[in-house]
């Protein structure tokens, strides 16, 4: 309580505004991750032989801490003039997407083949089967993946919104940048 009481009104204002910016970036990162990873996860979940072969590789890649490649991506973003306010969304996506992908793969892989056969025998095409069978059957896994992806994006904001490179600091307004800046200042 004493520590919180010492936070100035100007800092509270910066925290609230920063949280709003970060929330917007997290929302965009989660939506973009969903648009990319849900179709990939549905496709992979239906490819049981491929998943058995690719799963170990995917898990090793997913287990690699995304912030470790942030410096390389930051250099690339700076070289093509992508502002950190935009680039941080892509960095957050790296922290978020795997949660969603694994949940969707497991959901799609658990759809009973008999249900898919009924859909096919009733004349449903591939996209209609996805829309009327796979999406409803994997809904809970998709929602769980989206929630955990949001958590991954929030965690990633601390390293995505504030980057120090070659004695220069790049930051964008956000809660992650605020936390990093005040932590570096010993607060």
C-alpha cells in the first residue's frame, strides 16, 4: 500500500494510457494470430500422420523463447522502417501464436472421424465441413487458445515495446515499455 501511495498522479495517468495502448496491441496480435493459426491448426489437426511427424519439430520451435529472436527482428524492422508501435504487435504475436496453434491442433485431431464421414456423405464440401463440423467441435479449444495467447502477448509486451539496440533505446507507448523503463530506473 505504501509503494502504491508513492505513485504520482502523472505516473498513474501514464499507466492507464499505456495499458490502453498495450491492450489494443494485444487484441490485434491475438486476432491476427487467430486468423493465421486457426486455419493452420485445423488443417494440421486433420493430418494425423503429418502431425505425428511434425509435432516434435513444432514443439521444439515453440519451446524456443521468442524474446531471444526479438533483437534480430528489431534490426530487420528498423532496416525497413517499421515503427515499433506496429512491429511490437508482430513481436507479441510470436509470444502468442503457439498457444493457439497447439490448442486448435488437439481440438481438430479429436473430432470423431465418423462425424466427418457423415458430413461428407451428406454432400458437404471441404470448407462447409470445416465450418459446420470442425469449427463447432473445436470451439472450446479455440477459445482456450485465444485466452492463453492473450496471456502470452501480455507477457511479451514487456520486451516488445521497449528495445535497447546499439546504445539507442526504441520504445512505444505502452504498459510493457513503462514497466521496463521504471524497472531499469530502479523503481
